[in-house]
C-alpha cells in the first residue's frame, strides 16, 4: 500500500508542473507577434506592454542620428514609427521584413530593444571551385 501511495505522489509531483506549464504558465510568459494594425487596434491597453512587432521596413524611412535609429514598420495597411539605440543586423535595410521586441510608448512610438531581420532560408553551397569572396560579391549584386 505504501508503494502505491509513493508512486501516486511521485506521479503527481511530476505531472502537475508539466500540466501547469502546458495549460497556464506559458500563456503568461508569451510575447505575442503583432502587426502595426493589430497593435494600433489595442489602443491604450498596448502601451508599455512587452510585444513583438512584425512588418516590413518602410521605404525612405530609415534615419541614423547620434546613435539612434528611427524608421517605420508597415504591414501595408498601417505603419508605426520605431526608435532604437541598438545596432541593427547587417542585413537591415528598407523593404526587409523585421521583428522587433520592445514596447509601445504613450507618444505612439515603438521603442525596440531587439531587432531581427528576415532572411532567406535557402542555402546554396558554393559551386565547385568557387571562392567565398566570389559568393559574397554575387550576394552583394543581388541586393
């Protein structure tokens, strides 16, 4: 009888935390991905809440000034001003897809604490005898 009770206690001790994470704990710790339109639709409830903002960097919107980068992110319906002091990834440019982690401030500007850019997930190995600097040059031409 003691063995059955011990097995039951150990089983509950293992399953309870797993169940909590699956059904409740993860929900509270999730950072959601939203578009500018979705974030603007939340109104004041979105202010100063950690969120991931996704969209494309709007053409002609990037400005660098004294260590601060400003630009606009668009979902082709709405756009949102973004400001960050973080160094952007090398691939950061106009028209590229981005995901920004940060918070919307009361002035309507999104303060990004982290910038991620979308890149092609296709890998093409170099051709036989092709040198790495030749691959780099061909990639630069594609930009």
